[in-house]
């Protein structure tokens, strides 16, 4: 599995495809398709993509919304007084 991931990473860099979209999946199916059913492999790769890309995005969105909710209404209120 690690070998397939490393080959997929190198192939993604060499093809210049943004985020290796499709390259990762193709390499995994080509290298592991004989041992794992391709449908199961593609489902696992889609789940990997969801966790790897969407989970950090959702976490950052929640943190951003919390920080925005806690921010003062008047931006100048957060500045120290002059003088």
C-alpha cells in the first residue's frame, strides 16, 4: 500500500495535474487492482480524498465562523487607545 502511494505521488508530480486528480486513483487501480476489487478500491480512494481535502476545509470553516462570531462589532474597539 505504501509503495502504491509513493508511486502515485511521483506520478502526480510528473503529470502536473492539480492535486493528482485521477492519477492517484489510476495508479492504485493499476497496482492493486489484482488484489482488491476495483470498485472497493475506488470507493476507498474517494473516502481518502474526502477526509484529506474536505475535513480540513470544514474544520477551518468552523474555526473561522467561531472567530468571526466572537469578534467585536466595531473593528476600532479592538485597537488599544492612543496616547
